[in-house]
């Protein structure tokens, strides 16, 4: 379904040393309006890449300001009815983008919607959203109960074709009504990378707005391919941002309980992964998560510095 004739949309893409995946994305959406917000001061020639495409604009963020701040800059520069935040390592199609915009145009009680994220083989293997952390949800995740209680944990992987109302949507490919996005203050810029989408979901929920994960639509997502940065820094920041979100939105006792539960779960997984040499990378990832969630503010500072050099 094409969007209503009076509904316009624009993609907001944050780039940080992302020229290669960005080139693939811009070729795939040729003719769609896009604003590319560059967090890397054009060190990889993104400006020339943008200039080679019609309907694409370049915006220099003035340094690596993080995803949330850069995405807010892109949304502020747009005049479209709907903004669709898309990571450079995604590959959306025009029909999917049209349908996301139509969902928001035709259903005013929906603040945002997202498609399912698929790997290159077409399997839904990426988390598309979920619910705000609670002590119970963190315990469920720690003991891998989310594998059996799909709506009992923090993150959800939808089933093909499913349309699911959730508490937050992943910013990987997220469509939002621009006026609503601005009304709630956009992404929370306290989060440099990760969990700004969870915080946005909290802002929408406080307004009584719905957020819908549409697995009847799908977008290819490479995963971890948005920029050429070391994975350990991303692992550390992913856990640290979650820890900060938990601290920011809960009392001290509840926050400590949640972070302890998640740490215990990741330590158990690290022990299991150490059994085989093939899983040692996953073991390092789990141990990095523990370091990040236990000392979130210190870990954030370390991770941001590593990503910015």
C-alpha cells in the first residue's frame, strides 16, 4: 500500500565511517528522500557519495556526537510528515518504507512502527524491540526464560507475519510521525549509542501512544556492519547503555537487582561458551557485557573514547 498522497516521509541515516554499507543502502532506495548525518567529519568520503545520489542531503554533525544526537539533528532538518531512522547496514525496499509511512498516516494512535529484521538468508534473527526492563524481566532473561516466555523478557524476536504491540522498538529501522517524535523530545541524548530507542519508547508510552512491530514486513540487516569499529567497544557500550537506562528509570535497589541478575546470566553463558574453542568470541562478548552493566558510567566513557579514535 502506497502512503496517502498528502503523507511524505524521509529517511534519516546516521553514518560513522560507514561509506561501504551506506553506498549499498543509497543504491537500494534510489529516489527516496534521505538525509545522511555524518558523525565522522567526512573522513571516508561520505559527502561525495551523497552528492552522487538524487534526493539525498548531507549534514555534518560536527564530530562524533553519538547516534541519538545525530538522529535528532536529522529529524530536525526534515520537513516530512514521517521520519524513518535507518541504520547504514539495513537494506529496506520501497514497498516496506511506503507501508511503514502508511501505518502512521492511517492510525494516529500509533507513534512508531518497525519491520522485522532479517539476516541475509531471510531468517528473522535480530531483535526488533521489546519491553522496559523490570526485575522480573531481567531474571527471565538471566535464566534464558525468554526462549520459552516470548513476552516475558526484555527483547523479542517476532514470528514471521506477526504484528505485535511492544514497549519500545529498535532504532535500526524505525518509522515515527515527525510531530510526535519532536513533541516527546526525540531520542534521549544521554545515550551515546544503544538504548536511546528504549528511552524513546518510554517517552511514547507516557503519552499513551502505541508502538507496533510489524513482522509482516521485513528488512535485511547485516548486524554490526554500520561502521568499521572494533566489536569490543560496541559490546561494552551496549551493556553500559542498558545499565545506564536501568539506573535512570528505576530506584537504586531495583536497578542494582536488575544489573546483578543480568550479570549473573551473562556469566553463566560465558561459562557455557568456554567449553568449545569455536565459542570463545561469544565468551569474551558475555564477559564484556558484565563489565559494562556493572559499571555503566565508567564503561560508557571508556567505550566512547575507543569508538572515537
